[in-house]
C-alpha cells in the first residue's frame, strides 16, 4: 500500500481546488462531506456513486481487519458507534484514528442491516436462496450480482473482497475469522429475511439463517472466480484498494491510479488522506 499511498498523495495535490465549493479554498480538507444516510434505499445513499466516507470505512477495514482478531464478530464500542453514525449522517469531519476496526465493522453492519429490503433486494435474496443448492457453478450468482445497479456491484465487490482478505489471513494471523465465521457474523446484515421479526426465533428462521451463512461462505470462498463479480468490478476493487488480485488462472489485476471517471475529485482527496495516515471524514 506504500507506493499506492504515495501516488494518491501526489495526485491529490493536483486537486487543491476541491474545497472551493465549500467556500474555504485555503483549508486542506473540506468542512463538509457527502452524507451517509442510514435506513434509506441504497440509491438515495449512492446518488452518483459510493459516498467517500463509506469508502473510507471499507478501506480501513480492508487494510487493518485481516490482522485483528474477531473483527465483524466482536462488538464495537456502543458510544463510539453512535458518534461515528452521527458524523456519517451529518457529513461532518472526524479523525478515523479515534475509532477501532471493531467499531467501524459494527457501524458498517448496522448500515447494511438498515437498508430497506437488504443490499440484494427481496427478490435477490430469494434467488440466492434458490441457487445455493444448485450445482457448484457460480453462474446464477454472477447473473444476479451483475444485474444489480453499478454502485451496488461496487459496494459488494469491496465488501466481499475485504471478507476474502480477512478469511485468507485467518489462520496465519490467528484471527479466527474464517469464511464460515464471517458468514455467521455478517449474514443477518445481508439477508434481512433470515432475521426473526419477533423476540423468539422460529425453526424456519434458524434454517434460513443457516442457508444465508452458506451463501455468504460461498461468495467469500469463490470471490476469485472470474465470472462471479465480473471483470469491471474486479478492476474497480484492485484500483480502489491497491491490492493485486488474481482471478482464477486468467486475470491478474494490479493497481493503477483510477482515471478521473472512476472516483470524484472530493473522494480522491479523501482516499489520499486515508492512505497517508491522516484520515478525516
């Protein structure tokens, strides 16, 4: 990530006019950023693309979570979660170093859990439940993922790419977060239909939860299958995270600085501050 951070920092310097729209051209960071709304449809959150602050949360997890024990399973600090959610919804600046990866992971899970209909949509959930018992070919899952809006595809590839990095480091870093453990921990945030509406879970709810965890494990384990997320999404993941990504035997994606059409100038400046260790939102 070092060379990537240096590139991002140098290139971001050419966008010094990013903050002029805020009326404060002399300060190095914008005073207000894109708001990340909770509890609204994803198309309202991502009007143009994934908001910069949400990207920063995922990138911090992508970079640090693979070496932390029980990330996505251990709860975050409740008080800090409320603070971070407030800052996200208000579009306010915040020093990301003040929040642990556990708090960030818990906030991200809450954001996903509050999406009306879930990130896959109710129909998408039903289709995934239907295809998980089909032969091992991931083609039906690929068709579902690539049929979603572009911003949803990008959000999914960043999330599952992060889960994959965490899972592949689980044994070496002794974090305990295998693909199965991640599936159990995050399934309720992705599949709202497997969460019981009442206080007592019914047997049907338990069975659906088990299937949802199998789906999550499948998508994490097969992240590198070329026809699962699609070439453009893998390219996006490699460019945004700076990771080298090998997809089956055919494709190897490595980081190149994103073209201007990939991310907005304000998001690029935000990512640059993240990678140089002075992360503000």
